[in-house]
């Protein structure tokens, strides 16, 4: 019968040295290229808010309008934002547990765009919930990087959820006549929105809303149109804290905080999008509420302060999840 001698780690090192084996020759463990699951949780008064990372896309600087390319790159370089292969831009969704409802704000892009996106469902599961738990989905707007994650292979990912989008966005993106009138390069946006919403419409689980409507207790739809005809943000208010889930008010934090007059190619009404952005940023500064942005660096949550003639983004710090009751 063989016997195995147990030698402490320090003893093993000494033994190897006495045997003439260099410690540098001992192979290091393989590197681990995996990242942690993409979710982050905090409390906004009694609302539990979980940021869900869908992934990232690359935005070409040429899509930003109203500032010269050299100036854009100067802004980005000052923040160490790489522009060589486009600007890495996060896509985030947000899960809100009110204590009575589980609400998903936006659904990510699923398979509509490349392999770096489409992880909302996986990260929702990793955060401790299941798609079947979601009872309400609120759409900031019906662009494909927000709406495609509603379905998988033509079936609803969230089988028990009522889907809600603004009446203005529904009238535009779900309209076949608007699709026919659109430029050829934009027609796919209409088709992707229609395909994503269809299973919920067929089940009688699609209900448009108007600006100012209270979606659920403590969550109110705030008109932030301009990026799309019915773009909407959602304000969560408690007794002592608040958060605006603002969708696509800002796409490039490296440029648009310093100069909010810079628009992006995807804005339906660039002038209105600029006016909206300036108003929302002013409100965030004055009200001091949290902001949750779909295209801010994950987890996309922070505060806004004034900085000279522009603004500055102050991201949230990693912290334990605590409630007012603790």
C-alpha cells in the first residue's frame, strides 16, 4: 500500500529547491479571461434597482454631429477613451423591484447586433431573477438595441409581462406606412421593432402610455422626446431619494456632457434631442437625483454636476446593498 506524504506549501517550495528545481520553472496557472456577471444592485428608497449589462457596441465618432472630428477626438483622448476602432459604448437595461412589481426598463439587443451584445436575459438570471418573474416592461423607446431582447426565435422572452411603450413611439415605429416612407437604410429599424413587439400584441399584453402617466406606484413616465418621437424616461421617486432612468439622453459621455449641443446620427429630431438633453441635465443638477443611462459605462448609474459651461458625470461607487430599514 503506497503512502502519500503531506507537505505544507512552504515545505514543498523548500523541497523543490533542495532537489535543484527552480521555482521559476513551476508553471503558473492559466489566465482566466472570463468577466464577472454583468449586474449591479442598489436601493432607491424602497425600490431595488438592478443594472443589467447587455454588452457593448462601437460607435464611430462620425456619428456625432455638431462638433469637428478633431475636437471630438481631443475630448475623448482627454478621458483616455480609445477611438481607434470606434468608441466602446455600453448597452444597459434596468430591473426595478418595487416590492409589488418586478419591472424591466428596456430589454437590450438580443441577436439584432453582433456577438458583443445580447446578455440582458443571462444577467437577469445571474442577478437572482427569472424572466417569468417580470410582470411589467417599460420601453424608453423602440430602437432595436432596446427592444430586440423582448423576443427569442419569435417568442416572448418574458411570458408574464405587460409591455408598455409610449403612444408616440408606437404610432411611429409600429406603423407600416411610416416604414414604407422611411429611407432604405432605416427600414430595418421599423421591422425589428414590429417583430419584437408582435408576440406581446398577439397575447393582448401591449399597452401604450402617454407622458406623465404613472406606470406603477412611484414610477412616472417623463417626456424626453427628440431622440425618437416618443422617447421617454422614467422617474422613480421615494420619500428621500429619486432616480431618472433616462434611456438615450446621452450616448457619448466623453463629449455630450461637456457640450450637450452635440447630437447623434440616430436622433429623429436633433434640435429637440439637444433641447431635451439640456433640460434633463439641468434638472439632474438641480434635483440631485440619481441617473441611470442606457449608454453610460456600466452600471450606468451616477450623478450629474456642473463643470464650467458643461456638466460632469460622477459614477456610482461599488457598495453593499442597503435599505433605509437597515
